[in-house]
C-alpha cells in the first residue's frame, strides 16, 4: 500500500513538472511571437516615452497623454480663434459694404461683387486650415493603419502560440477586415469627396447656382451614409458575436455613451452603442503589449482630435456669430467649412475605435477570454 502511495505522489509530481514545463513553453512561445522590438519600432515617436521591457502603466500613459494635450491645446485654440476672428471681420465688412450700396440705391451687380469678394476672402483664410487639418487626419489614419499591421498580427500570433489559434484567427479576420475596408474607403472615396464637397460649397456661395447646392448636399449625404453604414455593420457584428464579453458599471456605460456621442460628429451616436465593449476592453488590457498599443493609438489621435475638434467648434461658433451680422451666404460658408472638420474628425474617430476593438479582441484571445 505504501508503495502505491509513493508511486501516486511521484506521478502527481511529474505531472506538475510537465504542466509547468508546458506553461513555460507557452509563455516562451508567446514572448517569441510578440516581437516587442518590432512593435516599438512601428510605434515610432508615439511610443518613445515608454519602454515595453520595463513595463507600461496605464495610469502613466494616460497622464502623459493629458500632459501633452494640455501643452498643445492653447496653441491650437489660438490658431483657430485667429481664423474665426478674421472671417468675422470679413463678414462685417461685407455687411457694411452691402449696406452702403443699398443706401445709395446702387444694388444688383455691386452687391454680387461684395458677396464674391467675401466668399473669396473667407476661402483664402480657411484654405490653410482645411489643407493642414485634412492632411493631419489623413496622416493619423495612415499611422494607425501602419501600427496596427504590426501590433495586431503579433498579438494574434501570441494567441495562437498560447493554444487558441482558432479563436485568434477568427476574431482577427473579422476585425482586421473591417479595419482595412474602413481605411481604404476613407482614403480612396470619402476624403476625395470631402474636397469635392468644399468645392461645391464655395462655388454655390460664389455664384448662387441651386444645382451646386444640391450637389454639395448629395456629396455630404454620401459621406455620412457610407461612413455610418460601415460602422453600423461593425457594431452589429460586435453585438451579435459578443467579440468582447463582460460587464461594467451601468453608470460608467451611460457616461461613456454620452461622451462619445457628443465628442465625435457624424458617427458619435453609432459608436456610443459599443461603449460597453470599449470599457470592458480597457479592463482587459492588463498586459504590457495591450496597454502600450492602446496608449500609442491614443497618442496618434491626440493632435488630430484636438485640432479638428477645436477648429470644428470655433468655425461653428463664428458661423453662428456671422449670421447675426449678415444673413448672407458667407456666414453659411463658414458653418459648412466647420462641418468639414467634423466629417474628418468622425473618420479618424471611427478608425481609432475599430483599431482599439481589434486590439481588445486580440488580447482577449491571448488571455483566453
């Protein structure tokens, strides 16, 4: 009897050693699959402040983002305010000039010249902002795309190495498919349409042709519909498949939905429907790679979000103020240009959202969620 007990204890000991050895092999395989140096190189300057080998703290990352944003926000606001004030001055001068012509009875062609000059002046003031901010949004989308093509496959490979290849591949196929489709559609279709929309708005303001106004309205509708349609399908996939499972505090979900809905024009309401998935995902990003990936994505979005968001609000504000001075097409043009910044902000926000969910589902697969 004693011999059988000894044999049983030896068998249990050997089993434990084998299990520990297998776990060590899995961890080693995960470490090999996660090319930390490659991920850091893909992050570039956005991740220069953090060392993945020493560990990355979520609190440290959020603190860094807030400090960087607070340093940038004043300069961005000052630049946007300068453009808004210049356009307001143009509208006031146009209003004064129109009043002078009206008082002398010399209306008609003279008033059309004043309107044309006002449109050209507002366009000249806004063109620098439009070009730089759309370029900033495009660059942010490209940076997120390039980073995700290194980060997500690496995390997926780690999931496969940990013994969950099926879950890893299935999840990443869907999330990366949506990511690629969204970014491709934005770069090849939506951003060119945004430029066409601006041209239609400026042309209508200058010549007053009703057909140009309808063309501009149609273009904006197409941009909104295509972007919203892709995200509706994606959010529907998240809901049906349960790609991110878990629960969070109902108050936190409600606050997140209100924040997302109000901060991201065009698609904020759609993205707010997946706020719970995002909150659950943040709770899952406990490992170094997950935290580092999320922080880098947020750092990429920081400058474009601040610039586009502040210019969007300032242009909308001064478009409203201009309407109190003059009810002409010049004030409407300012408001429409502000709407363009909202469109680009919605595109960048949609890309960031999809990539964060892709990261969350990859980390969930690694952790066995």
